[in-house]
C-alpha cells in the first residue's frame, strides 16, 4: 500500500496541473487527461461536463474549461480512438441576443457556471421553449446530445456544440440567450 501511495505522489508531482486536476476528478478519462496536458501544458481544469455520446452512433464528447495564466479557454474533446481537442469560439449571437465571451461567468465564478450534456428537445433549461435556437443543420434529432456551456446563469443563457457522427470536431449547434 505504501508503494502505491508513493507512486501516486510521485506521479502527481511530475505530471502537469491539468493532469493533476483530472486525476482528482474521476469523471475525466486518463487518456483525455494526458492529451490535455500534452496539448495545453500548464493549464488547470476549471470545469467539465460529463462524458456523453453526440448521437446514438456518435463519438464520446466532453466539454471543458481550462485556465492558464488567468486566461480561460473552452474546449470540446471528442474521442475518435484518440482524443481530438477543439478550442471553440467564445463570441456568439442570434436574433435574441449575444455575448462577446460566453466564459465570463467562469472567469468570475459568478452564479456557479455549468457545462452539461443536453438534448435541447428534452432538457428543462436548454430548449427552444426557453428562447433557444438551433444553429446550422446538425444536432436537430431528438436523440442528439450537445455539449453546452452556460453563458449566463442569471439569464439561463447557453452556447452548445455538437459533433456529427463521423466528424472529429464539433460545430456550434444551439444558442440560447435571454435578458431582461
């Protein structure tokens, strides 16, 4: 037992911050943690969604927010036999509103920002009933699951991405902006 604890301590000392955060977070697959550390060295994991399949035959995907030197980045990870990481744009708008940076609540940790896997046809918070709009042609099936980043907890605003079944990278799929 002591050797195992020593190995874990040495492993955590030599691996980077993102990998340490991932090791502490049992919901992050180890290969994804290693890919994050290799791709974004020195970053730390701020938040992540659960692991979800984009469609019944689609890829596993996960949304993450990473921080390094005070800067945040939104990443969608897609498992295609190896993890493909995509930085996603942070400015969006639709007919109902928009945001220059949907990570602003994450930067201030205001109102407990969230990342979640959601099906806009079924989710209580993220839906067309709540002023949301599909973007582009993908992700409209009732069984499609989107990775959604909360843009504003106060206004229940969300920016969602979906990965087509044979694609390696996600695209913007659903946007919900609400304001007073």
